[in-house]
């Protein structure tokens, strides 16, 4: 595991429904913001289909490459919910009924209601730790540095909020945003020079349209407040020098 401030993570979104366009992913943004608050740098995000060999290969690749891997989707009761099985295979572990999840289900469902499909949601790789689900009971789980969570946004958010305090990250990632109406083509040279002077500050330029007008959001992200503020001041001065009005938002 890396030491602060370079703790890294990846997000793996699993599901044919995302790739088909039928369902729009609403989880990545939430996880990214939460990781930044925890001082964990999100380095990569992927969307992959419900194909066992693909899931296994990508889980093994990303868990080896980053300190944390967060997966969403594929832990429900139906035949295409195969994430738990694939994560178990990626670790070379048996998929078993987790005893704590089993007890929770027995206390929740009436006699005879805990059928085979529902019992699938209590299955985890052997030795996994449960991630509580205060919304709909069926838990996620953690095995090694991999956190396996639901795809339903409200459930995923509750799960992530539960594990977030235990993440070992560096200082929170801070950000400053300056909006202006100066075209990117005019800003490019000066922004590049500021970036070169402040290599530890990530500076991004993001055009937008609003109420029929064009603008640019200049986003600065870093861990140390003082360098971040100085870089922000330089960006604001650049905008002013080019005839624009910098607005910090």
C-alpha cells in the first residue's frame, strides 16, 4: 500500500445496461468526490460488460495497479449478477454463503422467503468482510483492497459512505475554480506556463455554454493550500491581462 500523499484508486463499473445506454451511470461522480475528500487519488475508471473473463482479468489488473479498487454493479439476485463469483475467481477463493449475511437475511425474511435467488446476495469470496447496506439489506463486501458495491446509486452511496472513513489516504485534494469568457485559444499559452511553474497543481480547462453564452472553467487541484492559492492568483491575473473578468466559483 502506498503511503500518503500518493494513495491511488480505480473504479470499475460493471454492467451491460451501462454500455447499452439503457442506464446512465450515477456512481462515478459520487465516488470520485468522496475519494478526493479522503485524500485518495482516483487514477482510472472503466466500464466493462457482464462477461466473466473480462471481469476477472480487469479486477486482477486494477487491484495490482492501485491501492484501492471499487466496483459497482452485478451483486443482485438474478442470473446476470456475476460480480461476486468473478471477484472470488480473481482471488482464487471459494464463493461461499457469508455467515453474517445469512443471519441478517434469516432475521429479515419470513420463513420460506429466503429462496435461492435471494441467498445469492449473501454469497461472497471466502474470508471477505461485509459492507453494510442500510437501504435494502443485501450487503457489499471487501476482499483485500477490492470493495464490491451495488449499482443502484442510493445503495452504492450508502455503502461507500460506510467504508469511506476507513480509507487510508493523504491530505484531502483541494480545488479552486475560476470561470471567464476568454477563449481557450487565448488562454492556452499562459496556462501552460503557469502549469510548468506549479507542477504539483493540476490545472484543467473546461469550456461550457450557459444561457446561450460560451465560457471556460479553469479548475486547479492540489493538496497544499499555499501553492494552490498562488497558482489561482496567477490564473486570475492571466484572465485579467487577456481582457477577461475572473469569477471564482
